[in-house]
């Protein structure tokens, strides 16, 4: 069942690749918010750091489940 979702082709690239790229970008944004707040170069609230972190973890977990389930 998950194999159909995992390998759904979008512009000849599987869906799981796009999901991994989005997850990686969210992790980078999360780290960037923390870094910029520490250097006092931005006034982004800490709430956004936590929101991006939660979203990154959820998408990372979904990416993991889709990747593993395609081989089971």
C-alpha cells in the first residue's frame, strides 16, 4: 500500500525524494532560527523554532516509515 505512495512519480522523481528534500529544508530552517536568535540578528519568536522542529520531526518520521515500508 505504501509503496504506491512512496514511488508516486512527480516529474519523473519519486515522492519520497521530495519529502526528504522538504524535511531537510525544514531542519535547516529550524537550525537557522536558533542560530539567528542566538546572534540576536532576528526577532523571530521561539514559538516558530518549536513549530518548525515539530513539523520536521513529523515529516522525518513519515519519510522513515515510507522508506522502510517499501522494503517490507
